[in-house]
């Protein structure tokens, strides 16, 4: 082959390579342009979808709440699958608090009741604080409310008597079922705070009807029309006086603590007492109901 032919062949090969390179470059440019357009359009569609979703959830809060619930459920299931069963929200349902967070007088009552009745001070702290708060609103001494709980149930929120009295304050749920309507129904009788509030309402009505605390206690225990209440009012008032003594001794700097004195006395009786709760009181009405059952 002549030199001229070889030169022409080289030129053809170079031109072919250049064409191939140009074709490859065009293909790459087309692919990049297509990817950009697809991506751009996808982001545009995604943006529209997000805007539509936000508008929909804003207009339909029920859908938003349902979505949030499903998302939280899914996340919780994933967490449980990863680290085992857990429920950090359980603390929110616990009827308990640190007694050290209470005012000194309330803390003293909580610790005293805890020691006497063998109940943890943490749940008692919630009940003591609630009794003091609702007692102020109802114009009832909180230690009277706590004394009724002590005598009625020994601070057992699940207590039930043979005649149907239930919970901390042994409220007759069937009789006072209407008072539980605002709390979701009769099963709320076993919620400690709810039972306390309903019991205080019943106690208020009894005292208003009788005209005195002692007479109201007879109504409360169901012995209003009887000469003998089985010693119920006396035991409640004795426990009330002991709790008043605890409150008085816990007051600081000699500041007088308002309280009701025990009946027939000018000041509360000493706080020293047996370590066990009072025995169950069988009033005439309770005895009659038991005999009928």
C-alpha cells in the first residue's frame, strides 16, 4: 500500500472514531437530559402531592388524627420489635407522685397514713393532695375526707363490700350511678381520684341533709333512720382527730394550722395510735342487707 493510501486509511479511522465519540457523547447528553426532566417532573409531582396532602389534612382533622395514630402505632411496633415490649406512657396512667413534692403538712399525712395502713406513700400522696384541693373547694376538712377513706376501705381502691359499696370511699355505685356519668360510667368507681370526688359529693349531700358532720356520717353509712350506726361516726371522727394532730405537728414556725377539733375536745388527740386500721364496721343497715343476701 502506498503512503498516500495509508494516510487516507488513517483519516477514515480517525473520522470513524470521532463519529463514535460524538454519538456516545450525544447519547450521554440525551440520557442526562432525560434524567433531569424525569427528576424535575418527579419533584414537581411530589411537591404537588405534598401540597394536596397538607390541604386535605388541614380541611379534614379526622384524617390527620387517624394518620398520626397509624404512624405512632407503626413506630411503636417498630420500636417494640427492635428492643422488646415497652410502654413509656404507662407513667402517665400511674396514680402516684413523690411525697417530697407535697407541702410539709400534706407530706406528713401521706407518710403517716402509709405507715399505718401499709400503703405506698406515692399513691397516697396523690390522694392526700386531691383531698386537700377538693376539701377546700367543698368547704370540708381534707382530713375528714381521708379519715372516711381510711375507715371505709383502708385505702384499697378496688375494695367492694357485700352490699355493693365500691372503691376508696365505698360509694354505693348503683345508687349514685348518675354521679359517674361525667367520668365515663360506673367503672370509674375504681379510679381512685374519681371515687374520691364522687364520695365527697355524696358526703356533701349527706351533711347538708343532716345539718352536721356526725349526722351526715350516719347518712353516709346508711344508718340515718337508726339509733345506732355501729360506731361508724365515732371511728371516723377519731381518725379525723388523729390526722388533724399530724397536720398540726407538721406545721412550721409555730404557724397555726386551721382544722376542726374532734367532737367534745378543744384540740386534736395525740397522734400515737395502734398500727393497724380499724376493723370493718357493720352498721345496722349493712347487717340487714347482709342477712337479706
